[in-house]
C-alpha cells in the first residue's frame, strides 16, 4: 500500500477508536449525571421523579427554618409563591443562606414528598438570583391564570 | 475631568486599532511598503492610549472617585489600597479593559520584535491583532465603558469590592489568566498571516512556537492560581469544581497544549501543516468562547456577573465574525497545502498525532459538558446541570491514556522508530512501575483506580529519566557536557511532563486519601479526627479595615504535641452586608489541615468543617513545574533572531 494512504488509514482508525471510546464514556456519564431542575409547583403536582438525583429551588419561606439543637440537622421550606416544598438537610448551610433568599438544593425526593438535600447552594452575591429560581418564579406567575388544573 | 480623558483616550485607541486593522492589509494587497510600515507605529500608538485609559481608571480607584459608576460599584474608601488597585479587574468593564491592555501589551512586544520577521509577515500579524483589538474596543465603548459617570448623584461611599475577591490570589489570578488567553491571539495572528500570505511552510510554526509556549505558561499559572484560590477561599476545601468558568479556562489550555505539540511537528518535519493552523484558530476561539461564557452570564456559575443580554449578543456576534471569517479564510487557503511527507507508524510524529487526537477529544468532551445545559434548554427539554461526576468519568481515563503515550513519545525518533526497539525500552519500566504502584496501593489500601494512576505516574517518571540518560550517555563526551548540550526545549518538555505527573499524584492522593467531617463544637471542647485532636480554645471578635469577624482559636495536637494553631474566621463585610467564611489551614508536603467555620448554632456552639487533605500541595506544585517548563522551552536558543537570513 502507498505509505501516505497507509498513514491516512491508520490515522483515521485511531481517531475513530479514540472518538468512539470517548463517545461511549460521554453517553454513559451523561446518563448518570444529569440533574434536572424542578420547580416547587412541579414537585407538588407530582411531576418530579422520586428517589432520583434532581435539583429543586425557590425562595426560602420566612420563619420556616428549623434546626436541631444537638446535630447539624436543618429543615426549611422553599416556594415559588404558589406551592411549597419541604427540604431537609444535614450539614452546614452556605454563608448566603437566609430566609427570603433564592436557593437551589440538590438531592432526592422521598416517597412522602420531602426533599432530602445532599447539597444546598446559595450564590455568593446578595443581589444574585440563581437563574433556575428566577425562571421558576416567572413560570409560577405566568402559569397561574392559564393552567388552573395544576392545582389538583 | 480625568475619566473623560480616559474615555476619549479609549476612543482614540479604537481609531488607531481600526487603522491598524485596515491599512497594512491594503499595503500588502497593493504592494505598498509605506503602508505596510505603518503597522508598527500604529500598534504602539493604540497601546499607548489604552495604557492611558487604564492608568486613568487606576487613578479613579486609588483616589476614590465615586462619581465614576464602575468605581462606586466596586470599591470603597475603607478598602485596603492593593485591593483598590485589583478592584480595577474586579468586575466586567474593568476586566475587559485589562483584557484589551494585555492584548496591546502582546501586540507591542510583537511590534518591537517584528524586525526579525520577513517584512510583510510582521505587519500582517500586527494587523490581525489590530482587528481583534478593534472588536473588543468597540464592545467596550458601546456596551461596557468603565468610565460612565454617575452624576449628579455622587454616592458618599462605594458599594465595596465583592469580599470573595479581596484576596491576594484574586489580585494576580486574572492578569495571569488573561496573559494566557490573550497570548494565544499571537499564535492565531501568525496562523492567519500564514493563510493570507499563502506561506504555509514550517517557518510560521517556528515564529509562533515561543509565543505559544509563553502564553501556555501564563495560562497554566493562571489556572493553578485560580485553583489554589478556590481551595482556601471558598471554604469547601475543593480545588476544582468543573464550574463552567473553570472549564472555559481549561479548554484553551487543552487546545493550547495540543497546539504546542503540533507546532513542534510542523516546524521540525513539515507535516500536520493545515491541522496546526486550524488548531491555532481553534485555541484562540476557545479563549474567546471562554470570555463569552464568563461575561454573558448564560451559564450558572460562581463567576457569573450580572446577566446583560446586549453584552452577550455583542460578544456572540464578535465570536461569530472572528471565528467565521478565519474559518472561511482557512477553507479558501488550506486546500493549497499539499499532503506532507509520509512518516512511520511508530515515529515521533505518530505519537504526537495521538497526543493531538486525545487532547482534541478531551477538549470536545469538556466543551460538550459545559454547553450541554444550554443545548438542553434551547431544545426545551428542561433545565439541567452537568455535575463533576460527568467530567470525572470522561476525563480521567482519557487523561491517563494520554499520559501513557506521553512517556513513549520522547523516546521515539522522528520519521520512524523500530517497534522492537520501543518495546525493549518500555518493558522494564512498565513492569517496575506496575509492581511498585501495586505494592504502594496494597500497603496503603488504595483502590484499583489508584493503582492504575500510580503506575502511569511511575511509568512516565521512569521513561522520562531513561530517555534523558540515553541522550546524555551517547557519544564520547562526559555526561555533564552532554547534559549541558541538550537544548532548553528538551528540558522544558521534561519539566512540563514531570510537572503533570506531580499534579497527577496530588489529584490522586487528595481524592482517595483525604478525610473530612462536620462537627458541632463549643469553646473548651476537643474533637478527635483522623489522628489529630482539635481543641477549640476560645472565640474572639475582631475588627478588620472593612469588616468585623468572629475568630476561633483552635489548637491541633498529634500524639500530644502541638502541630498547628488555626484561626478560622467568619467575616461580616459592612458595605455589602455580606458574610464570608475565611478558612484557616496548616500546609504541609503530605497533608493540609483545613478548618472552616459553618454557622453559629446557639450562644456557644458553632458548626465547623474539618478536612485533612492529603498531598494537595502537589497539584499546584506540578502546575508551577509545568509553567517553568513552558518558559524554559520558549527561551530556547533556536528561536532567537535567526529568521532574517532564512527568509530569502
């Protein structure tokens, strides 16, 4: 075979090999590690899957934060001003976690509808609203008149 | 008055940048040497006026001129003076000015060195840099001028710099990162100049090589600093988060690494010519994409500044024009390049080709993971985030594969190497490293992945040393004269490769052997963790220049001996009414003790995070070694003023 053509075939074979390996890895990893975001309304209406890693977010309801006196257990409610989700968490909350502030939690939805968070994120800027939460609030506002069946 | 001077000076520099982008190209087209020769003075004029603007902004910050909106939003009269200076690049407008200033800096250095280039190449390179500068100056003047006044309602005091940015790491991290990002524009400009002049021979690769190596070194340092900063400042003890903005700096780094290697092949052997040009375009495009991702706020990130759609659209347009036109030029010109000479399957070219394939694939997987949430949302499938597990799963195996080949490449010779020779060279180091790594993993109860990574680490170290030994022991002269004769380029490569190994060991150890816990602790209590006793002596209230803080005083004992005194703080910044965790750590070669305060739970008790981070320093030490490698190889004698004679 001509050396240049031989070189090309080998090059292409290697590229295909590495690419297919990478694509396989990517597909495998994407299947496992995508975290969909659900609004409190979606969770309350049962749209969110249970027992799977998801993200939920909204504004922390004023007066809802309760701490355990002996452990680092904390629970609070978040809302999109339409529905409420109860979140439980064990650990240290971020510096900017405050009542009335937008937060995003990552974790699993338990069968009883409580959200067990493995991580709570509040952004490092007071004025900053997580885009997911901003969107959720916008949706909740926009949906109220047009989709009454959401409140079943 | 002064801020207006700054703005006016920015407009003047835009004028010169426009001239620079147009005049030398016309000169090349019409064969008019006088027009070509304008490139140098135009570059220097453009740079001078940008420098004036920057100095004006610096003065505004240092003199607390709160009538300037940008100053009042990002500074405060109580801010320490060095943070006042670094607040210049603390937010969007100023960091763009820094970007342009650094671009001008690089352009000026190219202009001052352009006498070593053939007479039409230098001006075209400068002209391309002028086009980039024009785009960014337009962007700055139309959407984000840092000199906008807030008259007549001048605030009494500024809103203060984001407390997260009030740190030495953030004083130097952005300039280093930008030096790297923008430095790739020089390699890009050389590539475009090569396309315009049609001289796609190996000489452009030789001119571009030192520039690329230096920018790569800066980018490496910038990323290293960023990681170090995130580690001690964010209070989570993490050193890499796969945050979109971190990815935005990692992608040009990966592409730039590929570019360095492919430039070497193009220069030495004259193959991969069109690929190298494409890679230079690709690398700079990724730098621009990084700027777009950071500045437009399309992605959720700790770095996201206020999302402003007009800015995003402007950068996107700039991105499309720059990338689109350079790819168009590439499509028109690259077809003229003839296929290069053939090379053997086991020659060094082949190994470097493999390096380029893997690095490109790595870049693409990071790109995919970063843009996937955008894609998902654009298709209306919902809002998602792609977390660290995705990147770890995809990145680690490919990176390890890359490192396996990284050790073989230098051993093989250009054109072709006998496979039997390579096998003979590699068998013993392979066996030794697998056994050694196995023993270590067994003793310290590490898992299979750790065994694999350690084997790769030993493999690279052994083969790199062996290669050096073969090179210095050949010939009749003694080892030391031979070792001194080896080019700096070679030592640069060695240093960079070993640096990567050091980082790999750090990453491996920190992810497998670190321990962490969250405790509730009150004054006088002691917590035992990972063989250390953490005793909380007392809490104190402190007052800093622009904050108040609660400080814990913690003594750490090991076997009854005091090993560290840690003082983590919880700060409250008054101007922004923002709380910040200031972690405290005790650094060591094999472990860091790291303590950060959580929340005040009741009158006496606080929640506290304790980490024992194994080998974490190695990650950044490796980064510094890599940077030194890059600088060393750029200082190679071959790049110095030898081009003039070759050009005819």
